[in-house]
C-alpha cells in the first residue's frame, strides 16, 4: 500500500468510556488488510481469548502481538507486581517499535496503549518517541481511556466513544461473540 494510497501515515486515538474503541480499530485493520496492507495489531493489558483474535489468525498479512494480561487493578498490586507489569507492558512497546522498524507495516494498532500510559504502566515519553520515530507511511492507532494532552496533540484523528448506556451497568457480563 504505497504511492498515492498511503504515503503519509497519520496517528489516530480512539478514546472514551464507551464500548467500541477496539472494535473501531479492528475495522481499520480489516480495511487495510483488505487492500493488501501489512498490519500489526498489538494489545496491551488484555489477555483473554477473544473472537477477533481468532478471526485475525486467518489474515496472513496481520501480525498479532500481546503483552502480559493484568490480573489485578493497579491499586491492588504490590510494588513488585506493579514493577513486573510495567516491565511487561514496556517490553511490548519495544517489540512494536522493533517490528515497525524492521517490517514497515502500513498500519500499527496499539490497543489499550493509551490506558497503559494513563495508568503509569508505560512511560509516555517512550510512546511519544515511538510515534515521532515511526516509519513515515505507517498509520498508527492508539486506543484506551484518558489520553494525555501530549498524546492528543500528536494525534491527527481523535475520536471519543462515550458510554450512554451499557448492559454491564445491569450486571450483564461480557458475552462471547459480542464483547469477547
């Protein structure tokens, strides 16, 4: 996907408290892959098996990377657990950087990287360094809650997904095929 179709890679942020940030990023994954683009889809903080990951396995032009899943909220972690979690999430960011430098994907999705930054699990300066140093044609999508002003300033697209109503508020757990 070079030439006039994608010679300038821009930065997207999908944020907010509503359902659909990951889903929106996956729509872009499908669009890019459907046009023959090379895609990196990386997930921070998540570890449960999901339907979208099963579907992505069928797309040979999509590479999936995942960090270590969080099993506790950060406020429940001991200092050692938080340090280990920070290391795992920062290692994933380094793998993404290395992949982009070596393979020059057309699209790189960093699902929940905004959330990892907001929680202090990934140094924001490292994310900014990655965004400023990415291959010029690589489009990057970051998802998650509470992006900082610095990340918002770097973004070319910012879409906020606002929760108005959600079944979880009535005690309905995540359902296979819809939320996972």
